[in-house]
């Protein structure tokens, strides 16, 4: 199972961190933790994916056009860039989502690589059976990615220490973690993930 595992880093972008247009409280705290996970997976030559919101200027995702969110992660802006301290390896597969102006695209499973291949096809092609998911935000894009992974028949581990939530309503993140757990996801911290990958 270990050799069929992959890390998915969800939307650790400037606009979702303090100082951004849609900051997740303490969103930047996930960066050093995720860097440890990156090292863990890189040392085992396991695939690493990094998803990003990559919105056009006008999209139904934004408040100005009928959505619930302020403008964020517009293509080619600094806000859409990955956090500068996130140490993504050269071999990382960058996945872009939210490019369709009529869709929200919370899940990384709705994202495509630079050639346009969707994540589910890449996972199938690489023979990945177990994904480890962390990033921003627990109650939206991390949650959606975990639940879609489970629906796709994958084993999924949600990295609780490498995720932070928006909490539009108090307790949203806790409820999201419980929902993921009930759906079949494992919830782990670094020590537990490291142990699992060493079996």
C-alpha cells in the first residue's frame, strides 16, 4: 500500500493565508507542517500533487457575480501563487481548478494538470490507491477532496495537523472532520502518517 500512496496539498495559496483576500485563520501555520510531509513523501519517491484555485476575473464563485466569496486566486495574480515558504519539489504535479466561470470546483478531483488531464485519470494511470490530504480549507476544499477520494474508491487519510478551516459558522471545521471520518477517512497527524508509510 505504501508504494501506491500520494500526497495531495490543497490550495495553500497567498489569498487563503493571512494578508490575502480570503484568509483562513492561521492558514499559514500549515506551511511548515506540509513541508515535513513533502520531505516524508519525497524521501520515499512518492507522488506529490498541489492543487490551486485558478479563477478567471469573472466567475459565479465570486460575490460580485452571484457567489458567496470575495475575489480570490485570480489567474496569474500574486494572490493565486502558492505560499512562498511552501517547499514544493521539482517533480510536484500542479493541479488547477475553478477555471470554469460557472463552477465552484472545491475538490482537487475537479482539477487538471498543465496538459489538461484530470486528477482521477492521473491517479488511475499511476496506480495510486491511498491519498493523504492536507491544506486549506478543512471545511471546504480539503473536505471536498477527501469525500471525492472516498467516492472514487481510494483509501484516504486527512492530515489534521496540516489543515486549517474557514469556519464561516463556528464549528464548521470540526463538523467537517467528523463528516470525513464517518465517510471512511482516517484522520492522522505527522507521527501517525509517518508510521503508516513505514510499514
